[in-house]
């Protein structure tokens, strides 16, 4: 099990800024769905759908992945991230500006071209790679963990370049085969970036916070190899203007393997921790398994169902559970640095109480049910959007509560001196 080097953690405000922004984007995604209703779930090619997908993929998941990396790399993997706070501010600003430009371009195509958001986002992912990959290469120890995370960052860069190409094509600058490149872009973004990064982080998160064992290095290495072989094949075929036969089947099998491995680890744990994080991840694994089965079933309608199950339910459950833990931990690190040694600090569980986590989990469960109802009955999509926005608003409030409790503790201590 990896040891946490808290003394190497960045200033708590650095990753916390990304993690709070992630939940804010979840609220924006809910608002988009509430406004557009069934139109956002009717076709993967509609502007409303593309806006909603990128609000979740770039706004919510992107901010969460960036913030988690900036915290996780130095603390758990011993990797020095270049640039310090100034570079992190640029990274945060460009990611959110690019996501906002792209979502607006998809939602209101007459007002804005997607090329601007695509260019800003491509530069953002180049900056991310420049900040983290050199440190991953020279760091010592945790080699398999670093390789897994490094592969995910490279996949994110490939996805960003494919996204820029598609944005230029949609803007009329280039002529490209949109359908196969879109599939390749989605594969590199969701599988190669988000899922591969979660798989790497799970090797630390699940044993440390949930009490499970870890998957074998050989099994996880084979899964990663199969994933990138599939994605490289999809990219090679897309560059020739044709889709890779069996891409959806391969993606479904890899997603199913990830989800079932997580559930199996939880099932086999001798002392599984009955905590909200465990329940967040269990529900997330179930939703991802259902998304994988929808992909395996084939068909355009099932592809939409898979997208809702993965981007709207499964991945947000996994990420939100970790958001709550990370921000509470950041609050404790902040108190430790502000108060110094010899001061009895409130525990992490006091900075973010279990009841707050349980409330967020319950609202995400309600949002999941509402989204499933919207798939069956498009008229329910407006209500599903409200439920989605409420779930992420509750997460945002819970995360802000950590800062409030941190400030209250410092204020009471200063008043007592």
C-alpha cells in the first residue's frame, strides 16, 4: 500500500479550486438538461446532447481529474509537479474557459464556433502534460502506479488533439470523417483518460479507504495493454476514414472488466469499511457495468443509454465519493499548516461529517433514478436535470462546508489565545 507524503502536498487551495469547480459544472450540466429536456437525450449528434456531454466530460470530470492529479501525484506517487501555484492557476483558468467556450458553441452554434474552445483545450492538455509527465519519468518507486497515470495523461492529450481536429472540421476548416474520429475521440477521452486514471488511482484508494485488496499487477497491466491496443487501432482506422469493427464490443468488455473487478474486490474484502465512499463506489461500479452491457448490446439507442449510465451516473458516483474525501483531507492539511505542531486538530470526519456525505449520496441516487426514468420517458428529462443539478449542488455545499469548519476552528482558537 502506498504511503501518503502529506508534507509534499501542494497548497490545499490548488486542488480544491478544481474540485469545487467540478461540482459547479455538475450544476451547469443539470441546468442544461432541465432546460433542453428530452432533446438532450434524443441523439448523440444534437447540439444539446454535445453541450451536455462536454459539460460533464470536460467541466465535471475534467476538473475532478486535474485536481485529483495535482494532489495525488506528489502525495501518493512521489512525483514533483512543475510550475507551482502559478501554473496551476493557468491550468484551471484555461480548462474552464475552454470548456465554457466549447459547451456554448455546441449549445448556440450560431453565436460561436467550436474551434476556439478546441484550441484552448488543446493548449490546456499540452500544459498538463508538460507539468506532470517529466516528474513521472524521474520519480522513484511506485513505478506501476506512475505508468498507469502517465498513460492516462498521454491519452488525455490524444483525446484533446482529436477534439481539436473535430472542432476545426465542424467549423469548416478541415474535411474529416466525423463519425469514426468522434468514436476514437470518445474512446481516448473516456476509456484512455478517465477510466484508466481511475483504475490507477483505485490501487491506492480502495485498499486505503475501503479496506479491499488490490488487483494483481499482471491482471491490471494486461487490462491497460488491451485498452491502449484497442484505442490505437481505433485511431489508426479513423485516420483512414473508417470505424474500427468491434470498437464498441471492445470498449464494453474493458468497461465491464473494470466494474466487475471493483465489485469483486469489495465482495472479497474481509473488513470492508461501511462508509459512504464504499457505497459511492459500489453504486458507480454497478452503473458502469450496466453501461458496458448497453454497449455490448449494440445499436444507437443503447449507445445513448451507455452514455447516460457512464457519464451521468457511474463516473460521477466514483468521482464525487473521492471529491468528498480529498477535500476533507485538504482541509486537515490546511489546518495543520496554519496551526503548526502541538495543536489538537479536528479529524477529517469532523471537517466533513458522515451525514453530509450520506445526503450527497442519497441525492445522487435520486438523480440516477431520474436519469433512468428520462431514458424511458423523455418527458421526464426536465425533472432529471433538476435532480442532477441538485445532487451536484449538494456536493458543492458539502465541500464548501469543509472550508467553513476549517475557518471556524482557526477563529475559535485565535479568540481563545
